[in-house]
C-alpha cells in the first residue's frame, strides 16, 4: 500500500470563484504510481469546498447564481454579526457543499465521467491564496503483480 500527499496552492477571487483542479490532480495521481486505489481532494479552510461538475462558463455562472439564491452574500447572518467579517454566507455555502471528495483510481487514472471535472470553490468574500491537499492511496502496478 502506498500513500502520497501533495499540496496545491492557487489564487482565487472569492464569492464562489470556481477553479478546475482536474489536470493538477491527475498529474499527482500519475506521479504517485498508484495503479488502483483512491484519491482524496480536500480544501483546507472553512470557506472553500471541493466538488465535481462540468466545468464550462455557462454552468459556472449557473452554479454561482444558485449559490447566491441558497445563501446570499446580502443576507444577515449571526456569524457576520458576531465577528464583523460579513462572510457568514461563505461558511454556510462551504458547509453544505463539503470540504472534500474521494475519486477512485483505476489503471493510474482518476475515474471521472467525460464531462466531469474536479473543482475548488472559494466562497469567501475576498481574494485568497487557497490550499488544497491531494492524498493518493492504493497499490502500485508492481504491488498488484506481486499479489497475483
């Protein structure tokens, strides 16, 4: 069994800014040499989330609009009143979406649908440098061959 953990950093704009991480994650999986297993992608921080989607401009716009309907940046929140940072909506969005996903690996590749990409959403109310942890767990081709 092999476990490899890598860090990804990226600059974001906030307000549910969405970035495609698929190529970065797939490169980490390939370089790990894990042939069969899984990859966990986790957003560090309480105002970001990880998901999958068809990453294309119209759907990105749709997602942002629905998130605004769900937890509007203009809506009053106890968190914002308590801390004065006006980002209660970002915590709500991130909590409901979740901080991470797990993707299966087969033949050293993430199992994703044709139009399915791995994305990070930064829900905070300001630009940030986001930290995403990618952890790959599984067996290499060599380990699998020895097991047969």
